[in-house]
C-alpha cells in the first residue's frame, strides 16, 4: 500500500502534536500532584502551628500536661474549633487533616497519638512555656494522598485531563488534516501540471496562489511550460521548413531524372547543368543546417587571435564584387585603415560572406550596398545597409529567425533558405558581440554588428 505525501505530512504533523500534547499532559499531572501534596503539607504545617499555640495556652492554664494525658478528646475539641472558625476565617487552611500526629512531653513520652513507634522522618513543632520546651507536636509529612476526598479529587482531575487530551487529539487531527491538504494543494497542482507536461501538453499551466517558495516554484513551472511550448512550436516549424526546403530541389531532381529515364529529355550539357544546380542547392542547404546545428551546440571551432576587421571586409567584398556587378549592384565602402579585434578570421569571413550574400540576393537590380567600419570606444562597429526592397517592423523583428524569409522580393525565388542570418547571429554572439537589424536610409535593411575589442584601434 502506497502512502501519499498528504498522509505522510498528516502523520508527521499529527505525531508532533500528539508528542507535545502527551508531554504537556504528563508534565501537568506531575506538577499537579506535587503541587497538591505540597499544598496539603503546607496546610498541615499551619494546623500544627495553630494546634501548638492552643496547647501552649492550655499548658499555661494548667501548669502541666495532666489535663491532656490519655485524654484525646481535648485535642479533638481544639481541632473542631479550628474547623468551625475556618468558615469565618479565610486565612486558615481547609478542613481536615492529611497526616498522622502525636503530642509528646519534654521527655518524649506520648500524651496523644496512635500507639507504636514515632517515625524518625516526622516533623516536630516545639511547645514552649517560659522559654522552655515542655513538649512537642510530631506529624508525619504526607508523601502521598491518603484521604478519600483527596483521592476522589485527584481521580476527577485525571478524568478531566484525559478528556481534554481526547478532545485535543480530535481537534488536532481535524486541524492537521485540513492543514496538510491546504499546504499540499499547490504541490498537487504542480504534480498534475507536470503529468500534463510530460504527456506533451505544453499548454499546461498552474495557478500561482501564494508568494512563498511553492508560489515561486509554480511561477518557474509556468515559465518552463512556456519555454517548452515555444521550443515545441519552433521545432515543428523547423521540421516543416526543412521538409519544405528539401521538397523543391528533390522534386526538380526527380522530374529531371524521370524525364531522362523516359527519354523525354536527352542527357545534354544543359540538363546535366540543371541537375548540378539542384544538387548544389541541396548541398548548400545541408551545409547550412550542419553549420547551424554546430553553432547552436557551441561545437563550432573558434581559433581566435588579433585580426584586422577592415582587411577581412576587403577580402569578402573583393570576392563578391564581380557578382554584384553582374546584377547591376554597386558596393560603396567606408573603411578606416585598420580595426583590430579578437576573433576567428575564418568565422568572421563566413559572417561577412553571409551578409554580402543576403544583400546580393535580396536587393533589386540597380541598387546600392554600403558597407562601413566604425571605431567606437571599446568596440568595432560593422554595418551593411542596402537599397530597396525594404521590410516592415514585424518582419524586421523576425529577420534573424531560421527559415524566415520576408515577403516580396526577399523570398524563396532568390534562392535562400533563411539560415544565413541565423548562422551569422550565432557567430557574432560567439565573439561576444551583438547584431541587430533596422530600416536602411536607402529603403532596404541595415544590419549592424558590434564587436567588443580589448585592444586599442588607431586609424592612420
């Protein structure tokens, strides 16, 4: 039989309550019994003192103990006088004697009391006349309850205390049960939410009902669920985009090969070139996916050293200048003599090539691309700003998402898979830099990259 956390918490709290309750009960019982016996002892001492004063008065009257010898009635009359006066004198102790007592003369000869030896541990109250001890009142201290009334009172107190313990136990059980259920209600909500989350329901959320640790745990759970839901949506979109990107070149290849196989088309140089173009598209897509996966995992190798950013930009521009010229695009550069930064030259070259490729594909013929490098305090800024077509604010905010392409001229017809800027963002972040997009003054898009630099840059 499995015991739930509610039952465990109930038993833990209830056991603690019972331990405290029983400890308090026995402590109160011991305190009551000792206090009650001490009270009786104090009461008897008061009565013995009163009895001794009365006997001293009688001794002064008679001059000896002849009036008391073998005459217990005298003592009983004195005691009854105390009990009669007790109703009118609240300073006197309650009625009744709880201990045995004897009255002896100065030679310890018994005058009043039960026959037999007098206990050695008895208390003695001296009786004086003319500053001389003429006798003693001897009493045994009550170490336990002996009178029937006292025993009945003690039993009544025991029954009452046990009744209180029983009622307190029921109350503690009820309160503990409600308390354990209330404390564990947020935990049960978290358990139910976790089960839904584990089953794939990423829309699962739990209600935050407090600001304590459980409340913060519920908030963290909701954040986790939100993150998982977003990741799941991204994964599904990623898989859909990959399948979509692969479907087009594969369909073209399949159509071309079937045409060749059926003899519809001849294996000419043009048909082979068409097949090679589709294979190149697939190869580029697979390579981009591989690069993106490596950069996401942080597995891309970076061999950082002090490099000249201006020199790398010049190399990249030189490699693309012929392609830009063929499309009727003009490249304008604003470069200082040098701009040193700490980075991997191969990855930075890949970054600059991706940005140049992006502008080449998505800029209308006859347009312009302006590239600049600026030296700012503590950083090197590199920017690309091209001419039309532009994008709206919503598209601008998503431009670095993988497989995302804007509408209009920046679409699949340009040949891109939408991975270049995502890879570029990972490369920039690996260098401790930032990259962001904004509207270009020429009507297109401006990409700005800021690299931190630990070295001083001096333009000559």
